[in-house]
């Protein structure tokens, strides 16, 4: 019975998150209220609060899903023959692909000024921490197989990757017509420079 209850809870969370995303797309994040989300989802406002806490937590859940999918795919493609630069480019490319699918450019443009400072940025700290941890795991894999120097500070490298990828993504996502190919070329050149300082000669 507890398994059924858990599935029902997860389904309700998905219904609420989907309703919120629809409203974020049509009304904008700031203009959307918890009451509107509740009506759209067919639940009460206290139920929305019970499941998520607030709009920022719903947004975080919506942002985490694409990154978690990117993490799973990048991890599945990693083996001892993988190349560090190719692995980093693939991971960043998957995150970019799924995040652009998850939310429209209009919503990214609204959110962009608040993603790096203030309350919304603090709410997104767990999202960034998860990406950093995944990047650290990827880089540690390459250290173990002897492709990245032991002296490299993996935490610094993973944090740098996450911070630069965030800035580059927001620049891409807020373009009138996002140029994915130019973005990918730019990220490859930046990550190539980063890898140059880490790779075993």
C-alpha cells in the first residue's frame, strides 16, 4: 500500500509541476501565483505548498529534471576509453539540449537577471551543487584511469565548469534565435583550454 501511496504522491507532484510550467510559459514566472497553479492542477493552494513549498521550489524541480536526464546519459556513455574533452562537451551539450527543451526562451529571458544573485539564485544552489558533484565524478574517473593529472584540484575544475557553463547557457537561451552550433563551438574551445591544463602529457 505504501508503494501505491508513493506513486500517487509522485503523480500529484508531476501534475502540479506541469501545471506550473504551463502558467510560467503563458504568464511569466513573476506573474504566476500559487493559487493559479493550484487551480490549473486541480488541487488546493495548501496542497501545492505541501508538495513543493513555493514557486521557486517548483522551478527548481523543473530545472533539475533536464539536468538529471543529462547526467544519466553522460554517465552511461562514460568508459575507460572516453576522452575528457569529449566527455565534458557531451555533458554540457546534453544539459543545454534538455534545458532548452524544458523551458522556452521567453521564460529564460525573464529568469536570467535573477539566476546568479538574490533569493532565486540561493534556491538554485542545490541544482548547481548537483551539477558540480556530477562533474567531479566525471573528472575523478579520468584521474583514476590516468588521463587527468593527480595534482589537479577537481573541486575547482568542476566549479569552474559549472559556473562558465551557466553563464554561456544563459547567453544562448536569451538570444532571439539561439544558435546551438555557435554555442557548441564556443564551449568546445573553452573546455579545450580547460582540459589543456589538466591532461596528462
